[in-house]
């Protein structure tokens, strides 16, 4: 990986049908990427829970209970075990026995085939501490949606036991590179599975970012010979050029209401941030005005300001500016090189990549101007992106000479590495809860 370019030039189909000579549809819809997930670390406070193997699992093409366990472990908030078989979602619960075995909660379920070839997945969750039935759900799905059903079960358990909404049934997007001229825009489950290559190009693809409602992905493509910002509708399978102005068009970012897009243009000769309608068209409004580079914009959670990177003080640092162009201030002071800002959905945390010595690491800072601390381990971390609930950060990294994706809990206690053979993976972006592809 070339590090660190501070100017970032920049369940249902249909699959996206890309336009333009530089792109080609990857026909049956699957990216050739199978992720291996390694988890390291222990959360400071973990809920001990038992997930019983689901009845009927032997005939099911997806290991439902194992997927649920893996999701909960990756969150860093659960210590998961596999109690002895015999319990189903019908109960009866054995609260005293579970609590005596050190479990605070237990879940069980069943899987059955319907006459029309679909699958019914049922489960129930019990709280052994309060001796309470916390409810359950049933899903009737086609085989291709079994993993989604498992992720939704994990989301149900996560929310019931932590009080926060789970993110396991959400989607991520990232750029893959296999060889010199084989770039892909890939969408996958939050655990990296069910990967679909939405777009392939012989020319570089960069900077994917989800719209707030999950209906579109914006990204930069070089297929026309220069960087152009496209937005792709994930449901209808269409796309359009949003920013194709003279010079370079790069680094798209949606406003929280989805109506406005910030982009980096070189209309005046060097990179500055502009605002334009997210649908494209119209005259862009220049936001930053400086003799130095301004790039990598990201909107604040309330949409009233934009964080961005500039070298106006001699080295790349993160700044904030109001969308009216006022209230500009520098945000980062630790380290001589801070780039790639990301803001949690609640607006309380800023994540970014910081060079510390010869190592690039993921750091976070409490907003509006709290203490900064390191989360990533380096030496080549980049492009952080928050899960919708703000509890996990996904980022790119280099490990063993390969480009991989990693996650880290916001307390820094639990790390996950997602590796795949045959392709480099980079520039991840975690989608909102509403993505339905």
C-alpha cells in the first residue's frame, strides 16, 4: 500500500448495472472473497451467554447458531459458550442451572424446511439473572437469506441485553484490487460474508460512501481518464455522475439528511471543498478557500459543519468549518500527520488516522474537543468508519504484507481481522441500518 496519500483523490437484487466503458457487470453476483475472522482481546465487561445449537441445524446450509455466536463475540460485549443440547425455543428455562453455570442469559432455537423450500428459523432468549423470558422471533426466508436471519437474531440479543441497537444485519462496502487492472466495488454483510461485486473496472475506484438512507453508494471512478464522482442506486441498479467538473472530482460525502454532497474539486487549480445537491447538477458552492489543499470532507452529525483535512499549518491536520463557511478551527494537535476523519452517528466521537513516528494508527477524540487516544495498532491503519451504533470502528490495515480490514471496539479492547485470499481490500465504509441489498 502506498502510504500515506493525504489527498484522497481524491438479500435482494437487482445487481447494479454499471454504465461506461471502464466498467463491467460481474455476473453471477458474488465476489470471490471469503473472509477469515480472527478475534483478539477481551472486553472490560462481558455478558456471559449460552447459545445452544439450533434444533434441525444438520440439514441447514448455514450454521445459524455459530453465526450468532460469532457476531456477539466480535462486539466485545459478550462471553459466549455452547451449553449442552436439549433446549429449544419452547423452553422450559432452567434459570437456576444456567446461573449456577455462570450464565447471565441463554438462547435456543430451531430450523425447519417449509414445503415450498424456504426455511423457518425460530429462537427465544431468556435472562437467567432476572429469571425472565425476553421474547423471541421467527423468520421465514429463502436459503440466501439465512445468514441475514442469523444476524437479526444476534441484533435482537444484543439490544435486549445491552440496551443498544445491534449492527450485525447491516452492510459494509469496500474497494477490492486483484492484480494491476482489476478493481471492484464490493458490498458485504457486516462480517464480510455474502460479498457481492457491484462494479468492476480496469481503472481505479476510490472513496465509497453510503447515503444516509442506504439507497445509494457514491464513489470515485477513473474510468473516463480522470477522477469523477458517481452515485449508484442500490435498488434500481442505475447510476449517475454527480460531479464531473473540469479537473479532479473526488472524496464524496453525504450530509446527514442526504440532500447535499461535499466533494473535492480543483476548479481553482488546487483541491478545495465544494457543496452541491446530492442528485448532481447545479453550480457547486465553494466551502473552503485557502492557498493550501483541503480534502477528505465529512459532515458533522447535525449537518451544520464539515470536518476536513488541510495542510495549511504545514502538515495534514483535521479542521472543522461551518457549512456557511464560518467558525473554522483546527481539531487535531497530537502527531504531525492526521487524516481521514470519521464521525459517529451520535456526533460524540471523531475517528481518524494519525502518524505516530513511522506508524499510522487509528485514533479517536471525544467531541466537541475531548482527549485523543489510540485504538489501532498500526503500522499502516487507515480510513476508519463507524458502525451505525457507534460502538465498533472498521478500518483498513496492512498485515503480513496484505491489505485487510479490521474492526476495533470503541474502548479498544477487542479487535477483529477480516482477511481474504486473492485480493487486497481497502477503503471500507459501514452502511446505515437501512441498507437492504
